[in-house]
C-alpha cells in the first residue's frame, strides 16, 4: 500500500507529459508516466534506501497541509499553471493538497510577492524536489 503519492500535472505547455509517483513505507517506488505526444503510458520502478525514506518523512512532517488546502490563503494564480498534488496515507488519516508549487517558486525567484500565498510553501516544494530527484522520470526546466 502506498504511503506517499505525488502527481505532476503540466499546465499550458508544449509537453503535456504527466506522472504519478507512489512510494511505499518499505521503499518501493512506482512511477506511472503518461507521455506526450505519444500518448503512451510507461511504468517505472525503483527502490529507495532507508535514509531516503527518512528524508521524505522529515519533509512530509514539515508541511502545513491545512494551509495548502485553504484556497483563500493561496492567493491568485494564473490560469493553466502546472500543479503538484501530494497525498500522504498514515494510520487513521490521509492528508493532501493540490497546488501550483512550481508557479509559486518561479514567482518567488523573481521577487514577485503578489502571487505568493500567505504561508510558507517551501516545505512542500522541498518534498516535490526530493521526490522528483529520487524518481526515475524527472521534470526538466524551471522549478524542477
């Protein structure tokens, strides 16, 4: 059973490839990539080491899931930006969010505070970057 699920949903782009990476507590990683423009689905697998799982657990613990789920606190977002969704399944609860993390990172890198949420999204961005680094298929480009 998966513990952590991270999905990348592209925004308006020439490459509409999306993927979902699921990770089990025992370290099994499975990634389903819906490739564009071929419209094929590829499943990739990897095994994470204990220290990698511990890193992910620390990153998950630092995320303010309630703030990320609070739409009014997220501020204005341009249409068709890419989104990252995260679901964490733990005994008795599932926590998650869907947010334009890469858009926020881009705005922050350019000093544009107008489009940033009123909470610290960086812990969620760090989780995204760690999963992207550990998974077989990676995002290339801005925000990666």
